[in-house]
C-alpha cells in the first residue's frame, strides 16, 4: 500500500485493512500530520508527527490505538495538539511534564515508609536488576557489597524505623538509633555504615521525586547532630603489631591452636605475603601461578590489580593444598566455596570468649598480622618503597603519578628474606 495513498484522506476501512508489512498511512488536508502505523502484531497506532517549535526537531506523539480510538477521535485530538503547537508549545514535552507532575502528586498521596525507601534503594540502585529482555543490569555494588548493604540496612534502620512514614521520621529518631549502635553496642563502624547508607537511600528516593521539593533528608540532619555530640562513627586507627618476641610466640602457638586448618593456612599466607586476609580468603586456584610463584590479585582495596610474589614456603603449602582442595585453596568446610573473611574475626571472638586465645597477646586481630609484616620488613632492613609495594599501598602525590615501577623483583627478594627470618624465629 502506498504511503501517499493517492492524496486521499484516511478512512476506517483503509486502516482496518493495514498489514504489518505496509508502510505508514498519512491523512491529508486539514488533518495533515496524522499518521497510522501497523506493528508486527497487527496493532494500529495513531501518531501526530510535527516539527517541534521548542527543539526544532521532527517529533511525534502517540494519540491512541485503533479501533479503541476511532479515526474521528484521533482527528479531534490532532487539532488540539496542532493548536498547542501553534501556541509555540511542544505537545510531546507538555505531555511528559504533565505525567511527571501527576506522578509527583500520586507519590505525595502514597504513604511511603522508611522500609519502602530502603527497598527502592536496594532493588533499583544497589543490587543487580533483571531487565524485561531477561538480561542482567549490574548494581552499583558487587555481589558481596550488595549483601552487606542489605544486611546493614535491615539490621537496624528497617528493624527500628521501617514501618514509619518516611516523611515523618525525625533526625532525632535517627540520631538515637545511631547512638545505640555506636555506644550501647560499641559498634562505631556499623553505626557509620548504617547512617551513610540510610542517608544515601533517602537521597536516591528524592532523586526519583518520591518526596516534595520541601523534604529535607533527616539522616543528613542526624549526621550534623552526631558531629556536635562527638559520637565516633569510625574505628580507631590500628596501631597493634607483634614485636619480634610476640611473633615468635605466635608462630609456635598457631599450629596447635584451636583454629581450623584453613584459618591457620590463611594466617600463614598473610604473614608470608603481607596480603589482606580478605584477599587471601577470596583467592581461587586460577589466581595462582605456582611455577612462576605469583598470586594475581584481580580485586584490591585500591582498585589496582597487582602480582604478589610468593616465597618458597608459601609455594610449598599451596602445592600441598592443591592435592586436597577444590576450586579454592582456602575453602569453607560448610560450602566448599571461598571462606568469607568475616569468619576469621568471628572465630577469634569466639576463641577469646572461651579462653582459647594466646594469653601473651590478648587482643590481636587478623589485620594486625599485616601490620606486623610491614613493621618486620623495616626491622630486617627492607627499603620503604619495596615494603610499601609488598603491601600494595598506592603511592601518594606526584610520586604516585610518575613512579609506576612495581618493584616485583625486589618484592620477591625481601618476602623470601622475611619468610626465612620467621623460620629462624621458630628453630
């Protein structure tokens, strides 16, 4: 069927006879600009195509679907849209503005709870989303981070404030909740995480026009109050490490301790490499090249991939583990997957509670071992720039911009010296 239609006006019969392979039909005379398309399913849709007086671009706006919208109704609507265009307005932009205003009004009339705010933030921003075509749109956080944010927000904000209308939650209520976490439970880091994520959840809802323009984020107000109250929401800077005699005691004690074999191996690898315990836990066999003596860290705290040089002692342990483990050298006995780093701290806490920890070093933590490596390297004469490279610390300032040397041969040499040094401590 010809798009020109021999300059004849549209008729209901011509529209009804359209097939998916036909070109668009256009109306004529006073109804010029009215078009009909036939989709793959046979649905016929009326459109008004025009040059926008606002954007100066060819634009079209949907009028209705035939036969629910008749040709006569479509022509009537067309003339209303043309009148709007003659007044210098863009019908499509005007319609979008009207729909947005209606959505705002509807949102204001809906009772949106704190839990609704949090769920919106989690499902529409933080977590992966399945699209209509079946594909996955990745969330703002990686899977582990997604679980952690959900746990943080559901543990306290949802539990304490979840049922309250979001517009009625006061800064005082949030301040009191955060104080209880930080002071009563002595969990300042968790308190800081809860406040930060709750504040961002409110900001995300505000960006979606859930609230009126007069709405003020109560979590931001609570943050100011907590600052004046001098409530600490971060952990104290760590300064604990094992002195030479303490390290010697620890190395003698570890093999016969109540830790499981996987935990012991993770601590050994931490001391041999200076890696974060989380990096050791998350590693899989595909990250190791035992012939070259390298652990390739794909995800690090600094976001920079790096190669960790493995001393002989670490390679020997890994070759032994490869005979008995699956895809992961340090698996959870329960799941067989990589052990979650948080279980290291949890196990330390349980052993300390049961009196099974090393009495000579009463309050050590897994991360203290990494600090012990850095301090010990300095003790045995390792150059500072090499020791920093071993730990994977980012270079600061202008040095970080221009000095891109990784010091890998030097790291291998000094990690081997360090491992041999520890062997000498327990001979």
